[in-house]
C-alpha cells in the first residue's frame, strides 16, 4: 500500500530473485490499464534482469482508493508517481538516489511530465509514449473548444441530476468497432488486448469518467520539458506507425529533451503489440535494462 493523502494506492513490487536491487524503477502505465496488465509484463521482466520495479493502480482506478471511480486525471496520475517515490524512499533496500521511471503509452507522457519537476527521478524510460492532451484534442470532430463547451454543459447537468456520466475507452468488441466505422488495425489490436482473455482484467473497467476529459483536453505532457527534464531519456517506439500518435509523440519528445541518450525503434511492432508480444517486449526490456544499468 502507498499512502496518498486520505487514500491508498495498491501496488506490486517486483523484486529480483536475490530480493535486493540497488536500482528501482516506478512504472507509469497506459490509460485504462491496471497493474496486472502491461505494467506487470514490463515489471516482471525488469526484475528478471536485476532491477526492482514498482507498478501500481492509479488513484480512482483498479484496487486503489479514490472517488469518483474511473477518473483519468493527468495531474493526479503524475502525483501518483511522486507518492510512489515517497514510499520507496522509506523502503528497506531501496537507494533513493537510484530511482527511475518507466512510462508506457499515456503513462509515458505522465512520467515525463512528472520527471520535469520531481528530480528524485534519476532516469526516464518510455515505451510508445503518448501525450494525452495532444491525442484528446485531435480526437474531437468539431475541435477542442467545442468539446469543452459540451463538457461544461454536461457537467452543469450532472450537478443538477447528481448522476455522473461514464464513457467507454474502447468498443467492447471488434464487431462493435467495425459497426462504428473503426476498421483500423490499431483499434482492433487494442480491443483484442484489453477486451479479451489475452490481456483483459476484471478490474480494468473500460470506463472513463466523462468530466475528466476537460482536464485531458487542456493537458500538455511535454510542457517545459526542454528546460526542466534534464535526466537521461530512453525512448522505445513501435516501428509500424499507426494512428495512435505514439511514434510522432516519441520523436517529438526525443527532440525536445535536453538529455536524450538512446532511441530504439522496434521493427515490425505495432503500438499494442508492444504491450505483451514477447518478441517485442523482451527486446524493449533488454534495451531499457541496459539504460537503467548505466544511469541509475
């Protein structure tokens, strides 16, 4: 358990076989995921390579506390990382001067945003990093201002009714996606990961509190990265460029960061294949482990 003000975050600490590791990495996971999914795939592999790895459910999600449920607040997601580091600095066997972060998908943006101002983070690793603000602004058919206007009206109605609105992150099936005109490979692969036995988890609800979308629309994970995030940076990207924007986001981060030290493009991999396909995940973790070995 990680204390976070009046609530607690539920976490798993993956340790190497010898149960000691001078290097520790905090994982920041994709939006909608829980600690047993993508985070566990990477954390367990880092531990097998001698690096302790902490993965947790964000506040308001999974087994962690926080009301209302299903809130995706990018600022709280960053705060979660800092609270996790607070807990690690008082944990036996953890060297507080050798703590890094690994952010995956939306978690990559959250990790970067946090590392700008929390310099207890000594090294920043990212895999298919996304900037949720850029993504959400791009998703709006009538533009972000019209979306914010609609969200304002909806929140006023919620205040009157007392009922909170939740929306799906993804269609629940590929058939539903196709019926809605979403026939691209990335959407199909996201659904087959999150909404089937392949990667699905009962605590991953596939629901997002709609009022949180206003926060996402105004967010920029990379704001002030260039002057502030001086830590060494590793970027791992999927070689097949799809519609998630993570390739473009990762390249922008690489160009903005003051101290980029390694860029890896995993040939043949798509964004969601970087979540659990052993060939691609193992290649990424091998590179990340070398990065953390050098910089933590």
